[in-house]
C-alpha cells in the first residue's frame, strides 16, 4: 500500500506511519493477484511438493491488526496511538478499515485459488479493545474477511481475547483461536456448539525446555479430553530461542497422545 517496512526481531517496523485522514486516503491500492503473486506461486509449489502429506494453510493479518501497525509504525504494548486515532478520526478510521478489509479479502481469496486448503486470519491485537469497541468498530470489517472463502475452513485468531471472546467469535470463523490465558473448556462453553477451538499452550513453556513443554501439553490435552474439533497449538507465536528439538518432540507427543482416549468422552459443554 505504498508503506515500506522492515521485519525485525521485535516485529514489523514501518518507514513511516499513518497519522492523518489525508495519509489514509493516500495509501496505494493493491491487487494481491498481481502485487502479491509470489505468495500464490509459493502456495502452488508447496502443494505440489508435499503431494497431499499435509494441508497448506494460508495466512493473513486481520484489518484491526494491520491498522494498528500502520498507525503505530511498530509493535506496541497497548496500541494507544491507533486507538486514539480510532476515536479522533472516526470517518478516516472507517475508510482505513474498509480498505484493509477489501485488500485482505482479496488476499485470502488469491491464496485459496492458488491451493491453500485453510486460512488463518491473525487479528493478534484485538485484545486491547473492549467488547463494545470491537463490535462497533472492528467486527463489521473483519466479518467479510472471515466469510470471503466459504469453501475452506477459516481460523480466526487473536490474543488477549478473554474479555471479548463472544463478540470475536460472533464476527465469524470456523475455528476460534484461544490463547494460553484462557481455559479451553470455558472457551467452548462461551463460544457455543458448532465451532472448533485452536490452542492453547503457553509459548514460554516451550521456550523453557522439554519438561515444561510436556507438562503443559498434557494439561491442554487433558482439558480438551479428546473432544472433536480441538486443534492443538501454542497460544501465540514461538518465542525466539526455542529449540527446534523441543518443538519436534512436542509434535510427536501430541500425535501419540491424541490417538488414545483421554478419560473417555467429554461430559457437558
């Protein structure tokens, strides 16, 4: 969209931030099918290379998280500048979110057309919002993204969503990501039937080594109790410095344990 960025160890850092309505309107329109075709090419090559041994998952940033980076210019603890802009410039905020929603819809559509068999939308920073804020100022732009590719499963991922889990789930997604600060059982109850859940091992456990990883993974699997629709994952990104061997052992443990009943069929919601 005409804004240069650098991927650093701390996250994306933009050469300039968007701080006014005029700068919102000056963002360049992009066509993912041409501007980001290298992603589609990578998906097609990957589908061919793995030959059905695993599924290919497309990924995209959610509109709110992309807006946060554009306005802040870098990662932030609370995205105060972005939230301030949201209130101070409501019309510009709406235009920005509408443009981002359109780009992300086209981007996930391109990935699925290229062969992605599922899509995960990362709206990582929605946890800084209250439920009413999310429902009024974010959900109308996120929902069309989550509905853009009905032929494949869509994972709706966010962190810090314990206070707004119901409205996040209400925006859509076949699978709802739950971070490590939430109980899987409680999340299932709040989200309701018909949804799968992804989560929710604390990445710090994995960074701490195998003993901590194993303990945490077994606790997550025990809480899931073999319930259909659970996708084991970390609550957020892998921490820098995590040993690859620990991750490999974790994958093996989850596969081996998930093949056996964990205390019988789950009871209750």
